[in-house]
């Protein structure tokens, strides 16, 4: 009698699945730029807004080109819009504070 041959082609190998090779570059860059934009809006709403807008654009590009990065792209888009909203609020509050200071005579110029 002969010994039975293994029926699995992966006999003796580990059952771990190979690492994903899907590209996620645009999704990651979108999220990073949106987070940087969110941080920058408190220092400079203009530069923070620009970083957030670029993050949003890259997020939408990533959703179409990189199916494996849809969650990263969505996070980048959401954080980018939040950064723009926060930047607008910071800009309005700063403008109100400066105008109030000028009108009260605290600042001369």
C-alpha cells in the first residue's frame, strides 16, 4: 500500500494571507494633508485652508483611482471639510476681535 498524497497544493505552508499590494498613496496623502490643514487653521486660516482643499481634492481623486483606499479617502475628505469650517470660524472670530479692538480705541493705527 502506498501513502496517500496530500490534496492541498499549499501543504506544509502557513495559512497566512499575503500582504495587500493595493495602492493607497492618494488616500494617505489626502488624510495627512487634511489633518495638517486642521492644525494650521488655528495659526493661519489661509494656509490651513489651502492644505485642507488639497486634501479634499486628493481624497476625491483617491476614491476613483484607489478602491482599496476608500476609507482613507473618505476620512481625508471629512477632515478637510471640518478644517475649512473651523478655519472660517477662526477667521470670523479673529476679524470680529480685531474690529472690536479698533473701535474701542485699544489699537491705534
